[in-house]
C-alpha cells in the first residue's frame, strides 16, 4: 500500500508560522511521494530540519492498510478477536508505520539527492566550459559602494601588473576622477577587455566603465561566485602572498574572463553557485560528482602545459598534486616545454603516468 499510494504531507508549525514565510508553499501541502520533485522534497526536508514544518509520509487510505493487516490475524467470532484487533492497530501505528515511513523517507531522499547532484554537476560543467576570451590584457573590477571598487590589471598570462582602489559611488562619489583613472590605466597597460563583477554595485560600476568610452575595449559582466572563497584560500595566498583578499578577488574576476576553466578549478565547486539545495544533499556523493565533473571538463578541453597552474594540472588524468608540482618546478628551471616527450625528464614521472596524461596536455606551436 505504501509503495503504490504513499503521499508526502507537509504542515507548518503554527507557533513559528510568522518566521516560516519562505516555506509558505509547504504550509499545507500534500502530493503523491513518487511524483514529488527533488527540489520540493529537499525544501520540505530543510523546513523540517529548521523546525518550521512537520513532514510525514503515509498511504492514501490508512484504513485499508489496517484491514489488510487484520485479515490474517483477527478471527472474528472468537473471544480474543477484539484484543487481537487492538494489538494489530497498536503494532501498526506505534511500530510498523514509523519504520516504513522512515524507510520510504530515506529512499525518497536518496532519489532526490541523486537528481539534485546531477543538476549541480551539469551546472558546474556549463560554468567551467564557458567560452574563454583568451590571452588578453584584462582589467578586473570588484565593485563596491562604501569600500570602493578594487581595480586590477593583468597581462595576457594572468600576471598581476597593477592594483588600486577607486571610489565612484556613495559615500565619496568620485565619479569623474574614477572615469579618468580607468581610462588612464587602460591606456598605460594596453587593456583589451574589462571584467566587472556582478555583485553589489555591479551595474553602477558597469555604467562607470562604459562612460569612459574606451575604443576597442570590450566590457563584460562576470560572475563573482566563489571569488571571496578563492581570495582567502591557500592557493591565493601562495600566488599573491603580499596582497590582501580584495586584490586577489579582483584578479580572480579578471582571470575567469580570460579562461574560466583554469580559474574556477581553484575554487571548491560548491562555492561557485551550482545549485539551491547543495548543502542539503549527501555531501560525500556531491563532492565525488562535482570532482568528477571538473576532471571531465579539464580532460575534455585539455591543458596548456606551459601556462597551467599546479592546481589545474592535478585534474589531468594520470597526474596528482606531487607530479603537478614537479612539472611546475621543471618548467621553472628549464623553461617552457618544447615537446610532450620532455615530460619523461620530469623526476618520478614514469612511462605509465606519461601514457595517461600526454593526450590531455597541449603545447601551442610545439614540434608535434
């Protein structure tokens, strides 16, 4: 009966109705369990976990369930029949129903997790495989009101050339001066494109940049998701040990315009806005799926062996953190790779690792 007719029901906890407005769609909701979409089930479970909702699973007709249990055990016409009927009813309500409900709840949650994780992985693939602008000199702007807009200029290889802060918005309102500074920096560093973060003050800052009327310079609005996570990470501290987190965040915005894949792999996929209920699903399964999605993206596109960061190289098939670090050390000591066969000269990179990774590594203008 549960398998065929189970329904999931959600009701608001009356004493917390005012606080639970974001769950208003689930204040008095009921639908067949096998038709409940993953996002609705996860929303109900989150509301239940936060103490705003009461969620239950039961067959559509509980009386029929009780009658089917009574048939084998209750022998009507005998003195013990009423007592046995009471025992069956008590066993169902106190023991059987909660146990079956928990079993169906766990199975439904597992299905919802699987569907949600598949959506999150698809979103990550879409983000990582966004078309790159390519090797350009880019100005990155992390917008803000009170704290100002952090401006950085990077070269075609992603190296930081300059950083400063401008204050075009409230409360300082140095609009004209900021327009002049953007124009001057664009001329000084030969800027070919400008990346503006889409966070607070993003639209106003885009208007500021367009007012500079920079000929031949394209302006793009770039997602800031995960930039603050990157700026406080060990990877960012290793790349820019003498810069504060605001500068690192602006550099990340600029770099993800040039090459989204190379920059976003430095950030935990869960931090780049892959889905609404990513913290409600099985975290182990989510991490495994997202890590696989990143690995597939990296190996689908391939990696430039002479410009890839250590973190990006770790996702290449056959390489791990240790071999990636040795490749970077070898490249620093001996200069750019001229052929993939040179990988065999990297300490501890043997024939098997070479066989696995070589097909996913690119060397522009190489002999082969």
